[in-house]
C-alpha cells in the first residue's frame, strides 16, 4: 500500500507538469527507464479503471494485425483504459499504441518473460534497441510497477506435459505467486498438464477461481479452446463485482500474490476437448521429437495445433481473448468503485 500511494504521488506530479518527462515514470529506481503513457498514468493516479494487455500475443501469436485494435476497442467500450505492456526498442513501456505494437510485430521481437526484462532493457541502454513482446509473466511485472491491478489475456502458461521430468513450468506460474496482479484468462493452454498446473498454483498461494455465470455445483477449470478440462476448478466466482472484491481484499490484506480468474471460452466458439486432444497429442509429440524446449515450445505447439485443426483454433483463440478482455474491463470498473 505505501508503495502504491507513493506511485500515485509521482503520477500526480507527472500530470501537474512538475517533471519535464511526462512519458516517463519518476518512481525511484525506475527513473527514466519505465515509460508509462500519460493516459495510463492519469487513470492510475485517479483510480479510474485500467486493463493491462500483453504483447507476446501480438508478436508471437500470429492472430492478425487487427487483434490489437479489437482488444483496445473492447476495453474502451467499457470506459476503461487499455495498457499494452512490452519493450519497444529497449524501452519497457506500459501503454503502447497500436502503431508501436505493429512496429514490434513487423520489425520482429523477442519473447520476454521476467528473466528477459533486464537483458533487453540493459541492451537498450547500450544502444542495442531490441523489441520484446512480454508474456503474462513479463507483462505482470510491468503492470505492477505502473500500479495496474487487472490484466486480461488469452491463456496462461503452465506445467507442460511431462513437466515432472523436463521441469518445463511456465514462469507465468511463479509470477502469479509473487506479483499482485489479477489475471483473467481462459484457464491455461489446453496442451498443458492441467492437474499439475493447478497443484503448482496452489503451492504458490495463487487464488484460482472460475467464472461460473450462475452455474453451481461442479465447474471445470477451462482449457483454452475447450470449456472443460476434466479438472474441477478450485473455486468459482459468479460476478465481476465478486472478483473485484477479492482483488480489493488481497490488496488490503497486503498479500503480494497474483490471482487467476478463469473465464471459459464462449460456448459458440469452443472446440470440444476430445476433438482438440488429437491435434494436441500430435503437436506435443512432434515438439518433443524436435527437441523444442524453453521459450520456443509454446509458440511452436500453438502454431502446429492451428495447422492440425485446419485453422479452426484461430477464431476460437481470437474469441476467447476478446471475451477475457471484456471480462477484465468489467472487473476493473467494479474495482474502481471500491477504490474511490
Ligand atoms: N500466445 C501465443 N504464443 C505464446 C503465448 C501466447 O500465441 O507464446 C504466451 C503467453 O504470453 C504466455 C506464454 O504467457 O506463452 C507462456 O510461455 P511459456 O510456456 O514459454 O512460459
Ligand atoms: Mn516453458
């Protein structure tokens, strides 16, 4: 909390023109490094709703140039400010414009999780200006620094199948364990080991709650393209106001841990789990055989699944992102009411 108040002070002083670098945060230790757009800084300073968005989805998702505009329009429709996070030419930025995102996509960008942030930003300081599309973990770090509490995206990374041997566990999970940002996603990507992913999140102390929208009793934790995963969600939430109250409570309790709200893909776009499973099994086996490990694994598997489903996974992927961003916007609006 003290940090947040401090953050609001700098944001306010930025706005009052007390610094000549309006585009840059004046937070000690970050001075001149973290670039926050004036619109985002203003909204954070005045407790208006803001939704963080990741950039890996654009730089590595191949979901089309129009996705960024659509996400922004959805966020704005709810009176909420979009804050796309990423590294533009070595500069860590919160509040990238669509033009800046397109520049990153067309000039090429690295996939950036927590571990890669200082590498790219340090390179930037030495004049080597590389772009970075931030994953969920990388985006959470930047969003937290800028004082943003809600983040809408596609699907979380997790424990990969066979992860108990390969140790391939997404940095998204440890990030949720340590960084207080609420993530709204369609559960985790369906090619992962979902039971182990949920075990890992429990160990990390991360609330996992699935939007049930009136359903009661047994609710599955969703698996990206599919609404079901065969694994029960640890808890359910019925409304955006409930989710906002939990985010508020976490902050008031001073628990510096992230939260995961799972939003099942809209029914009409979902692809049944059994249908996806064939493509998933093949894609995961091929990646194994080709020795595709580390950060290259997830983008490759997503691309192969797209080919193996004759592109059917793409509209599903786009629809779920839109649905999550919309949900995140509504949560941010509810949270903003509590913060006033
Ligand atoms: N969407 C894509 N490709 C990706 C991702 C999303 O089309 O690579 C990302 C998300 O940004 C998520 C990350 O945070 O994959 C997890 O990657 P990994 O499994 O390497 O931790
Ligand atoms: Mn990995």
